[in-house]
C-alpha cells in the first residue's frame, strides 16, 4: 500500500522546489520583506507540519519554505539600494551614456534607453528624427524625472522590470561616438533593420508593416486602426512574438519536417534549431528568447514528455527567466501570457483535440482550433484583468489566419534573405507573400469591424 506521502516523488520534489521559489518572488512583489510576518507564517507552518506530517517529510517541507524565503531574498536583491541619479530628480542635468537597445519608434516619437557608466538607466522620449542607433554614445541635457503612475497603471513598476527608474522628456541629444555597444548585437540589429527596410521596398503598406511585426514583433509602424482590429479579433499575439505564436510556428515546422524526416528526435532538434536561427536573426531580444524557449519546451513536451515532466520543464523555464529578472513574474504581461498560453496548450490542447475529433484536420484545421481555444482559455483571466476586454471572434479569426502564418513567414524570410543578394530575385516570392498577407489583413479588418467582435468590461 502506497504511503499518503508518495506525492514526494523526485519529479514532484523538483516541481515544488521551483514553485516555492516562484512563490517567494510573488510574495515579495506585493508584501516586501517583513521579518515579523515571515517568522509568524513560519511558526504556523512548523506547527502544522509537526502535527500532521510524518517526521521524515518535515525536513523536506522545511527546505521548500527556505527556498520560498530565498525567492523573497532574490526579489529584494533585484532592486537597487542606491541610485546616484536620484539626488538630481527635478533638476536640469547633463548625462552621458550608451544607447542600450534598439530605439522604439511610434508615430513621430522614439524612445531610447540610455545606460550610464554606473549601469543606471534613463528612458528618453524624444522626436522621431534624427533617428539614433543601438551603441551610440550620447550626451543628453534636460530635466531628470521619476516615472509617475497613471490611470490605475503602475508605470513605475512596469519600467522597473527593465531596471529603469528615471526618464527625460525631449532633452537635447548629442551623439559623441558611434558603435560603442556589443559588436555581435550591433551587427544583428543592423541586419534586422536592413531586412525590414528591404521588405518595405518590396511590399506596400500595411502588408510590409504586418509581416515585419510578425517576424520581429515590431508594432510601431502598424496603423492604430489596424492594431485595434488585432486586439478586437484576439490576434494581437501574432505581432507580439508571444510563446503562443512561436509555439504554433514550432509545431507547424515539426509537422513539415515530419514529411522529410522519419526520426522523431531529429524532427524536434531540427525544429528547435530553426527557431534558434529565427531568434538570432530577430536580434535575440528578451521577449523573443522567452517566446522561443516556451515554444521549444512545449515541442519537447509534446514529443517526449508525460504531463508531469512537461509541467516541470515549463516551470523550470519560467524559473530560469525569473532568476534572471524576478520582476517579470508580476510586471511583465507578455511573460504571463506566454507562460499561461503554453500551459494551456500543454493541458487543454489534448482535451479540445478529443472534443473536435469529428472535425477534418485538413491543413491542420482541427489542430489550429484546438490550440487557439486552449491558449485563449488559459490567458482569459489575464486579458480581462489587464485589458478589460475579451474577443468573442478570436477562435474564428485564428482558424482563418494561423494556418498560413508559417507559410507567410517562410516566404518573407526567403524574400528578405534574397533581397541582400538582389531585389530583383527577391521579387519571385513577393506576389504570393502579398496575397497571403492581404488575405489575413482583410480577415482581421472584416471581423474587427463586427459590433460583437469583442466584449469590454
């Protein structure tokens, strides 16, 4: 007869260990570190353990609590105790630093993240032109401010996840030196920018803006009305490089490779290698790496893992990301959506697949419907909480759009890569690519225009 404590298998011990750490980070996010409260909770848990659990398991449960405590400590450690720029808030000052990432363009504005020699970061909001680049050493003069929350949105916390605690609005900017950033990152960003520009040369707008958004997650050039339609139709994940989006691509790649490769292990490794190339080509930003990691975990789980092992792999992936940046657990909505969508695909997908077994799987129709509903069901609470809106038309929109997304991406990659050789040669793939993109945009436009497409709260 199995013991009532057989839940402590090696697999579950590993899972509880990860969850204990994540629980500590979650606790610290909202309650900080209150020694009295922690000791009080610890005392209650200790009494409970000694009263109801066998002694041989008490030690293990204490370990979980200590790891929970470590999560609290790790979150506290992630926040700087001292910032040298803090004493200059409200003053007009001069700051020198390197542009840490690609500037973000939106309409007639651009956002720049400047990092000083002391590794402190300042968000700079300025005019669209002149455009600045990653790695530029710049000198800025202006009023230093602290971020302020607005409309019930915790803007300070949102920026803190990227270690940004200060900002400047329209300062004077002088470029002192060029290409002072990481050489590899600099070349990747240059490749990405030229790739995007070549696509814009070969395709009209908004098709060019749409496919650049799909490949690189660039939303700045997408017209506001079109972006609003993406939200109404529940297809915004397509241009957000979410875990769900990359997972669909990974699954489709594995399906394509299955026609040419018989070995399951080789299929999985080939699909993951392809996604790795995709990550490198898109500049290897944190959001892309996160999405690719989630997608790869699900692919490995689908081909090799049992449910418990798959959950362990997913939670371990989340643990690694939060170990690198504890603040994304609560303040990064894209992380939450990626994790929950992947979790939904892991657990709900088989259920929906079984329910829809009578639906023909022509061009992965049944798989796409099951995947869409699985992800949407899992992320529903986050969507309602953060956006006060859910899409009613999402399943239909995704069924009509997702099956051709990998084809569009493949044609776009071929077009973009050939454009470096010859724009004339790249035009071979332009018409079929434009046709697919125009079809997808039309679906989004028509469905987004329906009065019942979404429900607001």
